[in-house]
C-alpha cells in the first residue's frame, strides 16, 4: 500500500526533507484518526453548551490523589520569571532571543499568519538560531544577529482544530499540530539537547484531558521513533478554554512525565466564555479585569493546581507596545507593573510579555518577590477552594455598550483580519500587540452584542446594520486618507466580507481563523510537488 504525499506550494527541500516528511506521515498515520474523533467530541460538547459543566465525577480519584507529581523542571525551564512570545519571523526571532527574557515562545498559532512561507520559514529560522547562524539585514542596511547566550526556546504549534492544507496525504490535509510539532522535533530536538536544554512546547486550545492524553502519546511515539530519551519533551498547557478549566488536574496527570505546567491564557478564556455561554453578555473587554470573580477563581485554581503537583504556573500576557511618548509610556508600564505584581503575589512563577520593551519591567517585579529563588512552587495555596459555580460566576446584569467600545472592537477585528490575510499575525494597534486571540474576543463580543440586541449607552440596541455601517466607515476613512493601496483595499474588502458573515451567523462561529485560512490557500506559490512513500 502506498500514499501520495502532495506539497502545494514551494518545496523548501532544506526543511521538507524526505526524512522529515516521512516522520510527519508516521505521526498522521498513528494519531490522525484520534484527532478527528476528539474534534467531533468537542462539537458534541459544544452543542450541549455548559449546562452540565462541572468537575468530572469519573476522574475524582485523580483530583483526590495527593501522591502524584509531574516530572521535575527540565534544564532551561527551572527559572521562567519572564517569557516573551512572538511569531518565528526572522527579525522578530532575533529580537526575542536578544531580549533578556528567560524563555522565548516561538508562536506558530495566535501570532503567526499561517501562510506556507511563514510556517516553513519559521521552522528554518528556528533551526538557524539553534545553529547560531541566524541574522537579518534590514532595508536600511542595519544588521541584526543573535547573541551568544540564548533564552530557552519553546514552540507553540497550532491547535488540534487547525489543518495544514499545503501538505496533503492521499488528498487529505494534515493536522497543523502534527505538522508544526513534527517538523520542529525532527530538525531541532537533538540540536536542543546538544545545547543543554530540550524540545519544549506550549499546547494551545485544549478542551479536555483526553486531548492532553493524545499529545502525550504523540510525545512518546516521537521520542521512540527518533531515538530521543522518553521524558525529554516538556510541554506547558494553556488553560484558555472553559472546559479545560474544570480538568486542570487531569491535564497535568495525562502529561505528567512531559509536563512543564499550565499557563493562564486570559483572552482566549474570555472568548471561550462567550462561545460556551452565549446567554451571558460580557461588557467590553477593557472592563473585564483579572479581578472579576470568574477570572479570579480561574487563576487562583490554576496556581493551586500547579503547585500542588510540583508544576510551574505561568501568568498571562502583557500586550502593551511601549510608547515613545514619555507620559504615555510611564502610564502603560505602571499598568503592566501592577498586573505583574498581582500575578506574582497570587503565586505565579512567571509571566508573558509581547514586546522586548516590557521584559525589564516584568523581571523587576518578579525579582523583587522571588529574589534568588527560581520559582515559588513551594507556595501550595492550600487556602484556595474554588467551586464550579465560582468558575462560572459571570455577573453582567445591565450591560450597556458604548459607541467607543463598538467602534474599537469593529476596528481591531477588521484591521487584524486584513493584516492576517496579508501574512502578519502580530499587529500593533492602539498601543497593544493584537493577535488572533484578541481579534477573536473582539469579533465574538460583536457577535454576542448583535445576537442579544445589547443596548448601547445612547439608546440604540446593537444590531448587524449598525456594526456593518461602522465597518464600512472604517474602510472609507482608510481609503480617503490614502492609507490603502490596491492590495490593501482588496484585503480590507475580504476582511470586511468575512467579518460580516461571522457576525450574522446564528451560532457563534468557533474560530475566525478556519474560514480565514481558506483565503491563504488561493495565494499559495509554486508548483505542487508529488512524492510517493510506503504507507
């Protein structure tokens, strides 16, 4: 029996070598069907909504057993007080690696627009960085090179729900998760070990411990297949969906020999709340702070769960882009400082920043609290007791939406999608580094406000026509000011059409990146290459 493997796009033989493709095909053969089954389980669970969301009776023994712990922190993952995130683009990779952060998360998911070029070249830049040969020369002639001392590199592959349609096996698109993981592991696992660390990952968008179990089985298979010692891989799971918040113990348990802890992905968590509880209307995102009851319960439980099991708890994203205006810069950094003080005071062992200019501020806060200690896992937080009702305690009666909030959400969603369609996945807008997660919360809130007819503070219920007018006005202003060339006008037209469709669906569309991804496929370059391998 044979399978035809088709690459739709440029071939990139340096990365897409025969051995790498064979490894990815082996992963797909072993785990592709289980992935599809788990995604179907997600869909069935979504239809049921959250009426029965609770801690699982079937896994009570895992939660109640005090004896088990995750593996001790791996080399390079002991002190994680500041982690910087960003797409593995050439210049941004160099800047992140030179930022002074303890860890860099190379993000193939929320911060990367998954064009074929971005995805495959991202793998190439990572390999070159580990080889110490990555550099970049800007159009103005300025040269960027990586320093001698690199932070620990972690990779976030795309989520289980996403396909990589440029690599097809028998005409079927492969899992983007297996593609991203497989390429990096094949090329860089041994390189990481040679540098004294290992192949480390962040796992996004999980909704159950069964999905964590699938990842663990992938890890075991990959290590055995390539002769890497079992337990070398470590992974931090982002708790960024409501269902996963009820299965934190179970997720750590499934990954315990490969676990590097949990992370509080705040924006996707809000997005998940809207998808799972469309009847509960949330106010604009700037008003939903981490002190809101349901957000407080979620983060407190995360820290307690991690420390009880000997795992790192990593805090949320500081997305501020430092301003060049002194007063605005000082105000923004003070906000970041207060947010990080809350996190370290709650017991988090580290936190995320989206810009190199925030590394020093975040490090100062954690240095003041931790001193010379690498983390605070010894703080078990035994006084914390979180119930299911507290995780769902969203008190939002009397929500009104301001015109500013409507326009801000419409503008961010529209501008981000247009940039994403143009190949940019991390976009600075209004002083914040926006990515797919923040765009999702913006468009999901718009959908929810339209679906429920949420009143505005000027007496008009939110409706599709009102939001459509705001989107049109946004494009008109950009066109009148000459900000859009022909390509930009086309992308904004596509973004506006896509967003309009998403906002008028009867049910909240699961992910905007799924329909948006279809736009990328029509722009793939190169002649398809075909190879036939033994199945």
